[in-house]
C-alpha cells in the first residue's frame, strides 16, 4: 500500500530561504493550541493530541501563511492546485509536530463551494532545505529521513503523519493545500487509512 507519493520538485528562491532563516518569533505557534475552537475537526485533533500527552506551550514552530508574504505565490502556482493556500512551517532543533491527521482548517475557511464529485482537497508538502541528521518525516509508519532541497510529497488526506527535528540544524517544510480533480488524485494511487489516532 502506497503511503505517500512524490510530486515534482521545486527550486526555492534565495528570498524565500532568507525568510525561513530570519527571526520568525512573531510567527510562533504550538502543535497544541491553547485557544478554544468551535471547529469540530480541529477540536478532535486537539483532543486526540492531548490524550497522547501533548500540551499547550510545547513543541513550538513558526508558521508563515501565504497571506503574510508574496514569496509563496510561485510554489502555489507550481502545485497547479485549485484555490491553493500555502504556509511555511519552521522547526528549531528539539521540536516536533506530533502525530495528527490534517483538518484543512485554514483552507476550508477560505475555499468557495466546489463539486465534491469532481474535486478532493489535498496537501502537497515540499522540503525547501536539505535534510540533516535528526530530521525526519513519517506518513503512516513510513519514515523519510534524507531529502534534497526542493523535494515534495503528498499523502491521502486521512493519513496520519508527523515531523521531527531532533537534529542540530533548522528544519522547514512548505505546505500547499488546494483542490485536485478526482481523476488526477486517483493517478497518485494513494489509499485511505483507518484512523491511526
């Protein structure tokens, strides 16, 4: 069973890389938000993570959304997804984004109505920086530990996954979430998973 699929690589601009390596404290976030939410999918994600032992204030990362910079416009266009939204996730050494399934919260808030018989929401993830020892990403038990800058993957929308920076260098990923035609989605040969949470 295919747990993830490669997608075409992307060459990131030096301006975007400089943004990743700049001081991003104002964009800090936590894997488990301490904020209340009325969104049922997000609430379930938070509750599941708390049951696993994660708590607010731990596992910090910086997240920069496409609404905050034009530097993500080229990667959004490269993805060829409909209504794309994008963000950069930056993990300093010693931080993780724990096991979860995507809720597509920001995308669902902004996406116009669409024909669910024609399109499916999907997330593409790119690694703008090559991996170093201690960098890892896992999709449903399949670990990726070595990648070149620009490498990209995608997975079934209900697949569990996590990202780890147990190394000594900054780690970053860039997500692009949008709609893909079901016919194109099926060509990826990605299969749904039972809930792993």
